[in-house]
C-alpha cells in the first residue's frame, strides 16, 4: 500500500473520530449549558418565591396595600422566570405542575385580597368572610408548598444533570485525547518503521553506488513511493553506468589518439633512427658481396660483417619494440614488475633522435643498481614520452637546452618519485592553474591537442600515484610519484 494512501486512511480515521467526539462534545456542552441555565433560573425562582412569600405573609399580617403592590411586582418577575424556565425545559411535567401551582396560589391570594375588603366593609357577614379567608389562606399555603417542592425537585434534578453533563464533557475530552494520542503514536511508529527501513536501504545503496559500484541495484519490495524512488534511482544508475562505460571508452580512445599523435610527432626522427641501421646493413652487405665475387674471404671477415649487421638489426628491433609497446592499447594491461633502466631504453629509442636533432642534452639519473617498479610499463612510458616531448617543444628556441629525468626511491613512504626538468624558466601561475585541464595548450594550432598533461595526470592517479608541478624548482619541473608495489 502506498504511503500516501496509508496517510490518507489514517487521516480519514482521525477526522471521523474527531467528528464523532466533537459532535458528542457539542451535544454534552449544549446540555450542560441548558442545565446550568435551568439551575440558575431555579435559584432565582427560589429567591423570588421567598421574597413573594415574605410580602404575602406581611400582607396577611397587616392587610396593607404596600406589601400587596410589591407582591404584584415580584409575582410578575416570577412569572417571567417561569416562562424562561418553560422555554428551556419545554414540555417538562414538573414545570407544568409548578406553573399550575403558581397560578392557583396567585389566584387564591387575589381572592384573599378581595375577601379582605369584604371583611372590612360587611360587618354582619364578617364571620362568614373570616372563615372563607381562613380556608383560602390554608389552600394558598398548600399551593405554595406544592410550588416550592416542585422548584426544589427541578433544582435537585438539574444539579444532577449539570454534574452528569460535566462528567460527560470530561470523559469525552479524555477519551478523545487518548484515541488521538493512540492514532498519533501508532502512525508515528508505523511510518517511522516503514520509512526508516526504506531510507536505510536507499542510504546504503547510495553509499555503495557513490563508491563507484554502478552495477549495484537497490531492491525495495512493495509498491510505494520508496519503491518508485528506488526504481528511478536504479534507472539513473544504469544510465550512469552506460555513460561511464562510454566515457571510459572515449578516454581510452583519447589516450590512444594521444599516443598516435606523439608517434606522429616523432615519425621523422624514428624514420631516421631506423634508416641509420638499415644503411649500415645495406653497405655491409654490398661490400661483402663485392669481396665474395672477387676472391675467397676469410671466416673472420664474414663473421665481422655479420656481427655488424646483427647489431644494426638489434637496433631496429629495439625501436620497433618501443613503438609496439607505445602504440598498443594498455588500458587492460596486466600490472608487471619492470626495470626503470629497460623502460628508459625504450623511451630513448623513440625520443632520442628527436632530441639529438634539436641539440637537446638528455640526462637520465637512476639510483645505482637499477630500480624496479610494479606498475604499468606502457602507461608510464607514455607519460615520460609526453613530458619529454613537451619539454623539447618548450626549450626548442632557448640558448641552453637540456632535459633531466631523475628517479628516486623514497623509503619512508615506499614511493618512487620521477621528475622531468628542463632548462626553461618555469610556468607562469596563470597558466599553471589551467595547464592540467583537457584541451588546454600553449602550443600553436596544429602542434598540440592539449590532452597530453591531462591524460598523463589521469594515468598516474589511476595507477595510485599523484602528478603535480614542482613550483619550488627554478626551472620547469613536472613530478609524478608512484607506489613501488602496486596497490591492488
């Protein structure tokens, strides 16, 4: 079930519960308010009744007009209160009874008032009217007692109603708070468990992918938003993997093109380097044939000529081997242990003639007893050829022209350091900031791709080393450091 739907269900349930309890609360509050109003009116009725009773008794004692007039006013207020009580209580039987008792009591008191005049004015029938007065007073007291008892009963029932509705209000609020708290706690626990677990899977997957393992896929079961996110994430990772593979392919092509460009730049000197031993072979063979035709040759002469030809052939083989190693794709080359001296022989077989033509002095400094490295022979050779060619181009027009390649073993860090220094005056800071960027070059158009240094830096870093410019050197100096033993 989707998280959005779960949240919608929980929210709907909470709203339904809230509506039910709010309705119950409103009903209880309305009843409480009505009961409280009835109780207040009943209290006022009692007070007015006591005042009315006091005025009535005062009139009965003195038979004066003033208490009677005050009783009439109080009685009107009492009638108004009873009307309000009827409006609140509706068709309640107790209200009807006390209203009826009130009417009868008031009517009897009015008859007593009228009979008082007859008692005072009719002396012959005074005894009759006095007896009637006593009977009326007795009935009036009965009605007033009925009224008072009815009011007391209403008041007692109303007090119970107030207490009951108040308890209902407190109960409704408590139950509502408990249920809403339960819904909130359950929702928080459920969503936290659901979301945290899925977020953890996403976090772990993202961490693995961030380490470069683009083949990894995040697996989240279910059909919720997190599974959709995982699907999108996996789709993005697949595209990144494809793009990364394409970039690796393009990078390999760029490296290979840079190698071929380097070979193209050295083609003239390589051709001359091969032509020299070929000329030696051709001249030696021609002389040997002429001597064979004219006379019988001694064995020593033939051996000497063949040894001379063999040296020329070895020279050509060395050049061709260097070309083969340099031009082949070394992206997937197995790491091997090789001699720095042998590597430099191959490098010099390709760049030596070019440096000789330009009258550039090349110095190679290797620790005594040679130095052995476990790394990629072909790729390091490519880096050295790039750096030597760049140095050659940079100092071609300088009066002092030399290049020094120095290897050092750094025992404290198990690193091999190689520096390629030329007689130039260094690289300006504004150029040094950009010189490692792809396609940045200071050479004339058509004389450089701007890829040599960026590819060299990438090669060294891929092999676990670092590539940088030595700014403290007074001359132009590029340095790369590699682990003596390859970190697999």
